[in-house]
C-alpha cells in the first residue's frame, strides 16, 4: 500500500512537470470558478446545511490546489540554479497551504483559529489572483493598444462590481437594482464617492468590503495589480510586457518599468498602512462596538482617502458628530488624500531627494566628506506639480476661510478649528470628496470656488481626477506667454514642448465639451433640479470628486446613468478615450504653407 502511494505521488509529480501548460490553465479555470462560487455563496446568504456541503467541496479544492502548488514549487526549486525573489513568493504560498491544511486536520486547539473556512477562501482567492495575473501577461502575444487595455480593464471591473453589489447580502434590506448597483460600482472603481444610498446603513459588511476592494483596484488600476503579481509568480516580464507597462504606469524608460511598478504598489500599501494606524489612534474606542469595528473603520478610511474616493462608513460622512470636531483625524485624512493626489512620480522623486540629503549629511558628519550634488534631482514635472498644488491649496484654504467664516465654518470652535475646516474643505474638492461641514450651508461664491477646484483636480499619475494640475499650469503659462508676446512657453529654465501645450489645450476643451453634454443631458432627465446643483454634480462626477449638494439620491435612473458615464470618462480621461479608439494617422513628409488665423 505504501509503495502504491509513493508511486502514485511520483506519477502525479511527473504529470505536473510534463503537462505544465495544462496544469496552469486548469488551475486558472478551477480557481476562477471557485472564487465566483465563494463570492456568490457569501453574498447569497445560504442556509447552514448548504454552507456545510459547500465548505466540504471548497476544502477538497483547496487541498488539490495546495498539492499542485507544492509540487510545482518543488519542481521550480529543483530545476533552478539560483534562489531568487520569485522562488520566495512561491515558497510563501506553499507554506500557507501546508499550514492551513495542518490546522484543519491536526485538531490542536492552538491552531483552531486557522481552521475556519475563511482561510480556505483566502487561499483559493490567492491562487486565482496569481494565475489570472500570470495569464494577463500573455496579452503581449496579441496586438493590444495599452490604452485600450487600460479602458477595457476598468469596464470589466465595473461590470464585476455591479454584479457583486446586486447580491442579496451586499445590502441591508432589499438588493440594489441594476442602475443603482452600476452607479455605485462605477463610483467606486472610478474613485468618485457619489452615492445613491447611505453606505453606512444601506450596505452590509460584505457590501462595504466589496466597495473597498473596488476602490483599491480602481485607484491604482487593475492592470497595475495583475502586473505586480504576474511579475512575482511568472519569473519576470517579457520585452513586450515591459513595452505594455511603460504606457500603463507612464514610465518613459523601459529599464525602469519593473521597479516603477513595484514601487507604486509598495508605496501605496505603506502609506495606507501608516494612515490606518494614525486614524486608529485618532479616534476613540467608545465610538465602536468592538476592536474589529475600529480597525475596519481605520483601514476603510485610509484606503478611501489615499485613493481619493471620498467614501465613508459614517452616516453623515466626516460631518458626523463623532469626528466633526476631531481635527487630528481630519488632518490625517487630508494628508492621505493630498499624498494620493500628488502622483507617484512626485512621491518617488521626493523620496530620492530626501534620501540624497540624508546620505550626504551622514557622510558629512561621520566621514567628513563633501556634499555630492546631482543635477535635477527634483525633475521638471515634479516642480510644476508642487508649485501648482501649493498655489491651489492656498487659494482653496483662504478662499474658503474668507467666504464661509460666518456660515459653514461658524460651528467650528476657535481659529484653529476654522483654519482646519477651511484647509480640509480647500483641499478636499481636488478629487477627495470628503466633507467636514454641512454642504447645504455653502454660499454661491464658495460653491463656485469648489467647482473650480474640482475641475482642476489632482496631478497626473495619481489616484485623482480632473483636468490635472499640469494641464492647468501649462494652460496658464501659455496664456502668460501670449500676453507677453513670447513665441514659446517656458518655466524653471526649461522650454515646454509644443506637443505638451497642444495636449493641455485639447484636454481643457474636451473637459468643457464633456461637462456641457453632461449638464445638457441632466437638464433633460432631471430638469426640476436647479441648474447650479446639476452643474456641481456634473463637475463632481467628471473630476471623480464625490461632493454633492444633496441631489444624487434624488436623481432619476436616466440621470444616474449619465453621471456614471461621466465618471467613467473622467477617470480614464477624455483624451485617453479618443487615443484608445481612434486610429492614429501616419505622419506625412510634406507640409502645407502656413497661414495666420485672426482672433
């Protein structure tokens, strides 16, 4: 019997080695079906009897995946000459399978907590993510415009999120209809924050987790995550993979695309983790029913803030009585969405700048070495983003303080409270979407200021929307150059390319055109609403902000669909959509005679 078992396992190992392609594809299909079944089971609220049978099937699948994964890892380790980071990832997953299976069969009380079915679900989801990520790297075998792939990934994520939010257990009470679920999924994936239901009371714990996952994937882009996991578990990128991801992560250097991709994920997770800890320490335990409630609150708001989503699980958002005057909490949220709106390029650039000075000071103090200067450590784009962001924060803070000192800010106590409230509301319209004041108290000038800040939005390469700070800055610099009679646009000792100036003008024009169409459509479907409210809602949707004057839940189904389309266009970018679907014209060698146009 023992010889038969050993022989059987040997044959099984030989089969996995010989038919790797079949094994990998089977793992992908099975894990996909199992993941869909798990999500459907969790969202449907099945009976205890059905749950028992379901978990038995899942245990067998988990065991099968574990055996295949362990054999595959052993084969890779035996055949590899050098141990690398890819092997570490495979080894960690294999150890997870062994540990959970041991906890299920051992019966030891010490490991009882790890015998729950939830750990099986995590393992199967992990297999699905790994296999799907590895398969996504095979897109390089086909002709795919990276921009089109970026758009399609958002559409697929929105579709999947819509189905999840329509599950019975995603809501408290009646399930969401198709239009409402589509609106909420689009708002989450496009990190907008507009809601047609109360997230705190309308969504269950399962629904809030679904919303949070959609926000995280939508904030960074699903292809960024699949590229990250695919890189670790497939052994690296092909040359075509690197070309594809240079477009997706906006990296100009082919050799740096892998490091950029990994840094984006790691920096995001690090900042969100730090933010969650700071939020946890800034709120009181008495406001929560248990420790897990406080932890989930901290994680939810850290991810929502950094991704500039604006969702909150408090009934009135950050205007809720428990945090309305908690200025430490508000400052942490503000710092998170400001960092999220700066863009990964600036954050990494600032990291290199600070690292250079720390190394220089260390060498100076301990080894008496002279400072080593490197030209343009802070690059041109980082300077434009920094100056424009600082200018908009100052304008937003002091503009809001002056306009709303005795209105929306009247409830804030003391000058510190009013300054914090003004700073928060001056920064939040630039795609964050949190509100710490009563929006119904705003004056018309303050609403117009917020609409301007929403329209400009965050910076390129960030989790925010809008026309972007660089587009606004280049447009202003172009205007200044024209007024001064200069034939080129210059800043910080550099000349901005004509292509950049043309793109900024096109983005501004397309944004105005999109907003005009959106407001026109809403005036047809929801003509009873005030034009100012419709305009505010349209800009909030297009710039993926999430602030509202209180009419979102009152919109008709037609209005909600229009806003959902506007959110999607604003998230992927109007110019990006045209580039994705319109074929490029071949450059011609000839040029026509030039003529001046009268203005």
